C-alpha cells in the first residue's frame, strides 16, 4: 500500500536580490541541485515565469521569478556549466522557461523521466508515479492547475511546489546506480547533453510545416504556400505573444494551402475562417498566396514522399524493425532508441540518396550498421549508386 505524503514544510520564500544571493551561496557547494518551475501560458506564446524551486532534500528555496531578475550573477553561475548537476523531471518546458528568464539553459542536467526510460522503465513516467515507484509515497496533484502568479501563494501551493523537487535527488541516486550497473550512464549523459544543445538552439521556424502529418498530401504549389503560412504564423505569434491556435490553427493553415484562395470571398468559404479573421489577416494572407501562385512550376520543390505507398512504406517498415529488435534486446522502449519522426527522417535521407544522420553517438553505435544495410539493399533494388 502506498504511503500518504509525509508532512512537508514549505520551502524558504525568496523575493529579493539579497535573499536570492544568500540562497545561491547556500547551494553553491552542493553536487546535485534539484530544480523545477511553475509558469503561466494559457493566453500567451511565451511562458510567463512564476516560480523557481531549487535545492536539496535538506534545503529548498522558492524563488519568486515574477519579482526578480533571472540574470542575477550568482544564480547564473549556479545554473551554469561550472555549477552542480541540475536534476529535473520532464524538463523540456522548464528549459524553455529558464532560458527565457536566465538567459542560459541550465547545464549539466539529468532528467529523471529520461533516466527511468534508460533503466528499462516507462518512457514518459510522471513525477507522481516515479515517487510512488521508488519511495512508496503518494504525491497529490491538487495544486497542479493553480494560479502560480497569484501573490501571496497559499501554504498549500508552496508545499506542493516544494514536493515537486523534494524527492528528485533520492530517486536519481537509485536511477544512477541502475544506469551504472547496466553500463548505460554514458548513453544517458549524452542524451541529456543533447537536450541542452537542442534547448540552446534557435527555433527552426523555416521547417515547422514538415511537422504536419498530412503535408505529404499537398501538391508542390500547395506545399510552398503551407510552408510560408506556417512561417508567417511563427513570426506573428512571437511578435503578438499569443498562442498559435488563437491566431490560426494547423487545420486552418492546411486548408488555406489546399484552397489557395484568390480573393476575400474564396477565403471566407474556408472552414474555420470567420469575418474578423478575414478583416484582420485577409490582405496579408491573400498577398502571400498571390506570390505563391506566381511562382513558375519548375521553381517549386517537389511534393513530399507519401508514407503509405512504396518506396516510403517498405523502407519505414524495415527501419522500424531494426529499431524494435535492438530495443527489445536492450529492454528499452523503441521510442527512446528511434522515434517515428527519427525513422521518417532516415527514410527521407535514403530516398534522397543522402547519408543518414543519427544525432547521438550511442544510437550510432547501436543502429548505424543495420541502417546502412537497409539503405544499401534499397539502393541495390532501385539501381542507385
């Protein structure tokens, strides 16, 4: 039977530069620092930082991000590469928030959700389930949807925020021992380094259109329109600081690309398009589509390979089988070794006659030879050099 959450005292509240400096000095000598963030993002594109939880099981600080400047020198030093190992759970959004607030991505880091996957556990285990699994303690979720920008935070909110980092270190110590025993700790570290590297890179807005699962259905002119529409939206939502769907959903942009409307009447006939949208955005979108319609056919990029027909489908199936077999032998999730998006990218490279890029060395070691064999078989069967 899972134990109830033991009584937890809220962490120490920090909302002045002096208090932040003192907190950083207190934690500077630790070798592992547990961190988490709370933020607001319901009506904005950029996350609004609210709270940074940081500390060790013995001393936790709740930093009021709304009241403080994240570029405080001592905090930047603590979160930087010369500081302690940073522990997080499911860290992608936290890294985005901290990059925006701190100006850097915390490093080095260890993600306990990712560590669990490398031990052979679930790929996306929640923090609550992880605590139950390792410590037999039930963590309530009642404050998850709290207003973290409210001040003062209630004692219940502060206790919840404290618990979100309280158990990270004891869990990590057990995961670390397991990874060392299975000789996978270097794989895990490399993957965490890759997480940091991706978080440090600028967003690839130019290729965001390729994320749409149905983009392969578009003809070359429609595909170019969709690329430009997606790029326009990415630029505008940042400028206006609003969620993507509030400006234009993926479905709306896709339907615009299919229809290629030439005037406001044709634009208004598209599903999801309402008069206010036509009034606000119509001229811009119609001008964009007009430019696409003027492109000479030979200047357009070809359509994307269809994933449901040869040669895409058999190549994908062969590569998926390679990933699945290797993952089963290692007792890890196939998604960890090679996601669907990874495999689709490998297929595209083989079809284009380009080298397959495997982004981390540990995956290269495990997969490169078998992927090359699949590629050579395809080239032989289809007469490629």
